């Protein structure tokens, strides 16, 4: 009790050490680790993260027990030295160890032999998502294992491999009952280092003691459809692999105060279907029949019934095993919470209550003082940028991410990034950029930036995060299943708040003392991504959100109209304007540009708000004649949950020329050429 009280009062020792190291220009760190494997993700990731926050050019080396090598291969930004004579649970002297290894301890500025992540980085719980790096070379490690391709493969870790916490164990007799009762299409692959119990069943491939840790992870990633796991180091590393691959994880928990479940963050693997089964009164109360209901085929059949996909259920029953395996991956890639929201919204199509909305009558412009104020704020590095780039170039006849579309031989990304470069050079600052992608274009955009070497920006300046996708729906709410795929699309820019916060970028910006986020669309190449006047206006007026708007030219223009409801700013999307007769009689004076200034802390406030889903009929693919309903939420509908939202009026000719389809291309080309000529004259 006294120890806990002291820790609450006392400054965090890691932070105190790092402040001192930064002040004294100490950059080389040696940390000793001779404890559990699972702590690599659950604690050491955050320790490394913290060191780099304070000292970005730090050199971090771990001194480790030899059997931890594979786990440390997954920890990015570090080197490690193996110590063959260290044993778990046995004490060591780090200086004596270095002497035996013939390593001069003076080469390290800071040596830490008692790393305590449970205390040092306790702040990470529910805040920071550990991310372990999976290298492509690891994907060949499972090739030597003969794992059935014509079976549903379920990996199982049947035994705990620790000398303490036996409440983590699941009764062996229950595992035997599970193997005995399982569907004939299933083969179980047993994983672990120790072959404590014998399981004599025909549907089992026992690989315990025959694999390295990286081989186990490779088998799970590339060969398995399900993973039933006890609380373990394998589970802690597997859950936090920073790569998307579809699998269903069923984790058996005897406590909520340990491991992955204590971390309280989602896996970085967006295609992981995670089912935690928690029995704090003992795992003996988890009967095998309950597990059987949550694996093939009962789980898939029940899942399709719950989501009213009866036609797809009948198809599934007739699929071959190979086709069923592909279908499982499609199912496991879906976000269950979003599916529930989609279903409720689709079958409860209440019209938006917009009759009481009145046009906004007045909006102020920024002035020269605002511009100067904004420039000062930029010089303090208090503003970062988010580019909304999840969309495809389908309306342009372009089969790639919209941001890759070229105007005047320069991609939309480059048009915006060149402006950021100019701003950096002009103000002698370093700006930070985040790009919101989608499942369909994430890898393509990452590759584009890697090929172009981040367009000259430093690695830590540009981050990417992915918004989720949802299935297209037909008139009856059924998913569109074509060529063994459930056809999906990004769920609208309203998911920005949750996706951004779950990516760790929010936390990164908070540590860098960034206060404001400029949010811009990818398709408007003439906008200023760091508009000083807009920033200054926002800060001067102490807004939480500021919407850049322009005068509305005609009622029918395809832009959201800005109104007021109960004294708050309310944006009505043009699809709702067209449906409402009352609106046609109103004189909406201002339109939404889709450009916003948002306080960073507002993202955290809005991340758990479930925005209303809307449905727009769209072509499911560029080359398809099939149309279905795409599910979308709108970023501006979140502003209803924010207390101080305002607008800033700007001249449309100065900043607004979005590329929606080919009809606007020629005009934008001319505007960009004029902009370039003007810029050259000013130089």
C-alpha cells in the first residue's frame, strides 16, 4: 500500500531519466531484459516509444536471454545482444555480463538493468496500441510444415508454460472433449514449447516443441483459420502484429487484469475477429460445447443468421472446403460493431430531422491580424495536417487511389505536399502530416510514398491510418458476394475520429504538443493545407471546430448547406437538401468546403461517438453494372457533439476547386498553372 502511494506521488523514473538524458545529450541506451516474452509488446514497446519521444535519434540496444531472440525481432527501432548463459528467474549482474561478453560498458550513455514497464509506462493502458513489425521474410517459415489445405485449420495452445498463475489453464479434459466433438472438416494444430499432455486424436497435428516462435507466428498468420489461446507470450505477440490478415482469435481468460485484455486497446490487425471468453471464477466453467458454438461451422452459420444473410448462408453450406476457407477470411475481416450499426441504420431508415434547421445568416472573414496570429502558431509547431484520401478515382475512370491521379503531370498528393514544403521553407519549421486511407487503397498509397521516398519529407513527418470498410447492400440489405469476395467500401469520413485515435498518431501529436488539426480533402489541389488566416481565426475565436465556408451560388449546387439548429451550426448534405421540399424554399447563404480546423483534444472526445449511417447508391466497381448501397457517415455530423463550432467565410476562387469528375479537370489545370505562375513571380 505504501509502495503504491509513493509511486503516485513520485515522478515517473523513466521520464525523469529521459529528461536528464536529453538535457545532457545522451543518446545510446542499453536495457537488460531477462523476463517474460509477452512483455515485449505489453511493456517494452511503450518503453522504446517513450525513449524516442524524448530523444528521436536515440540508439537503443537490449541485452536479452537467448530464447527471447525471435520476440525481439518484432520490436522495431532497436538492436539486441543475446546472452547465452542467462536463465529466466535467475538474477544477473549487467556489468559482469558485459565484461564476459567483452563489451565496454562505456559505449553506452545510459544503462538500465532493472526495466520496470508495469510502473514506468502504466500510462499506456487504453491509450497506446503496441505494434510489432512483421517482416515479409518471415512468411516462408511455415513452408516446411505439412498443414492440411483441405481442412479448416484451428491452432490451439493447450497448456500454460509458466511457473505461476495456474488459474490461466483450461482443463485438459475439456480440450479432449473439444477435439472429440469437433466437425469432421477441422484439423487442430497444437502449438507451444512443451509437450506436457498427450492428445491421441486423428484430427490433431502436434507441433509442440517442433517450432521456433517466429515459425509459430507464421503458421498462425498463413496457415490457420482460427486460434484458440490461453493467456501467453505467444498470444501477446500475435495480437499486436501490425499487419492485416484474417483470422478468428478465441482467447480464454481467467482474469481481466492480465495481458492483452488489461491493455484495453484493439489489435492493429484490422482483419482480426477477436472473441475474448472471460471466466474470472475459473476457466473450468467454460464448457467445450460453448467453444464448439464459436468455431466452424456453427459460428459462421449463426453469424449469417444474425445478420439476416439467409441467401448467403444457403450458398455457404454448398461451398467446397477451399471456398469455405476463403469465405471465412471474408467474414473475419468484417468489423462486428460496425456491422450492427449498419444493420440498424439500414432497416430503420428514419428521415433526418431537418425541418427545424434554418439558414446561417452571417459568417465572418479572417483579417490580416488573424493571418499573423496563425503564422505565429505555425512557428510554434502547434498545427498538424490530416488529408482525407480514402476514396478511389472511379468517377475519373481511374482504377487507383484518387490521390495518385495526376493533374499537369503531378499527383493530387504532390500538389498538397508541395504547398506544405513551401510553408516549411518559408517559416523554417517542420510540419506533420497524417493521411487517412481505406482498406482498398492503403497498401497502394504506402507503396506510392515509399517509391517516391516520402517526397523529401522525413520518415517521422508522415503517418498513415486506415478507416474501416463495410459491405455494399442490395435493396433487401443483403451483402453483394462476387468472385468469392464480399464487396465493401470505406464507411465515410465520419470514422476519422476513432481511426485516428486508434492509430497512435493522436498520442504522438499530443506528446509533440500539437493543439490543432487542419483537415482537408485530397481532391482540392488549390487549397492551402496550413492556411495561416484560418488558423489564426480559429484560435482567436477560441473555437473547438471551425468550418471554412463560401457563399452559396445556387440552391442545387452539390455542396452541403450551412444552417443552424438550436443555436448550433448544422450542415445539411446536398442529398438531403434535394429530398426536402421545405429547404427548396429557403435561401441558404453558405456552403461547406469540407475543410476544417479541429482542436486535437476533440478527436479524443468524439472517438466513441457512433454517427448516423447514410446510404448512397453507387456502382460497386468501376467496370461493373451492379449498383448497391454504400454506407457512409459524415465528419460534420460529429460537430453536433461539440460545444463551440463556428464558420469562417473565404472567397471561393481563392481555395476551392475540387476534382469530382472529368468535367472539372480542364478548369483545375488552368487554375494550377495560374497558381504556379503567381508563385514564381512572388519568388
